[in-house]
């Protein structure tokens, strides 16, 4: 299945983030893993809830894979006031 153009653009941004820091030389999957680890260090420093961010990212990814559900998911989150990415780590 071919990705929609917007998801190809998202993938390209992630690839650029990895390559801009020299991670790519380590191998693609290692590079992605290392970047996520570095993001976790940033969360620690800023007091952000990494687990909530990963949860939110997974929901975004799932919604973006099924474009018909994006609006429905956004409305549900808005109704519930559920924005896990904004929570501070406890």
C-alpha cells in the first residue's frame, strides 16, 4: 500500500532529523532508536512525560494511517480534554 503524500513528507522530515545529526551512519534502525533515546533525555531534562508523549505519538500515527478517522479522533480528544503530550511527568 502506497503512503499518502502527507505521510511520505512526515517520513522525510524524520529522515532529515536523523541524518542531520549523523545518526544515519550507524544503520537505519539503530539511528531511529538512538534519536528516540535522545528525545527521551530531552523529556527528562524538561520534565515531560515520555510515556504520555509516546502514547500520543502512537495515536497520531494510527490516525494518520487511517485518514478517515483523524477528525473523529481529534474531536474525541478535544471533548475529553485528553492531550497527553501536555502532561508533565509525575
